[in-house]
C-alpha cells in the first residue's frame, strides 16, 4: 500500500482527496495536516511514502515544510512531496521544486491524474501537471536562478548525453529504453550516473540543466 499524508488548510479539500485516494486498492491516507508544522509532525509519526503538500498554509508554509522534510532524507527515500497549487504559474511551485519536491499538480487535476502522480512519485519518479510541464521548464530556465558553475557537459559519456537529451524531451525510462534499444535497468543506471556526475537532485533539475547548457 502507498501511504499518503494530505497537508492542506481547507478541510473540504482534504476530505475530497481522502475520498479519491482511499477509494483505490493500493493507497491509504495515513494522516492529515492543516498547516506545515503539523505536516512535519504527522509525517514523522506515520512515515508516509508520499505527502500531498499545499503551498499556502498558515505558520510554516508548504515550501518550508517540504524543505525540512527533504533535508532529513536522501533524494531517493520517502517521503516524496507533491506540491499542490491553485494556479499553474504560481511562483511558489518553483520554490517548491528547489526545496526538493518531486513535482506539482493543480488542485483541480482529474482524479486519474492525481492517482497516477501519487503512484509515479511513490515509485521514485518526478511528476508535473501535464498541461504546464513545458511552461514550467521554460519559466524556470528563463526566470529562475541559473545553476552556479555547472559541471562541464564533457563529464558525461556520449550515451549519457543521449539519455539526458531524451529526459529533457520528457521521456520515461521505459520510453528511453525503447528509443535507444537498451533495457530499462540500463537507462536507470545512466540516469543515476548523470545525476551524480552533474550533482543534480532529480530528473526535473536534469531537464533544467539540459536547457541551461544548450543540450536541449
């Protein structure tokens, strides 16, 4: 079962998400929080796989709560955070990604999109609202802080550069494997090496790097 904590200051929003998640066979809501500080306490007590984190909450907001949650865990260990936002160009989304969130979704996303996102994040992948993924990257690249002294692209092998370009296109590991005719396990190995060599947190930051350095 995928264990989920919902952090949102609106009780009706939490109730709606609970109905969707608890209505599946592979997910269960293990806790709720009405603000960022409570989210930290609930997460510590329930050890969820995924936290759905609202951005604007009283006290400690979702950005700071995300930063604190992720600071206590390696990038590949839960809890993974999905930022929830009302507006697809909300500036707090970008701050959330920099704080270590695995992605973001609009609060009015379809039920199927929410469930798919939770499953993906629980599996170690990053997610973003399908309608704004490209705008997210373009906005981050053009207005967000640039990578300070990025490692040289030459640190990557030819194959790793190919994989990075395909990541920047939005392809999954499975799709990259089919494109390059290699196994999904081999793709995962390449992705891990890319992130390590370039000192990047996750795939989203790999996409940003690819755009900022001209690979994409």
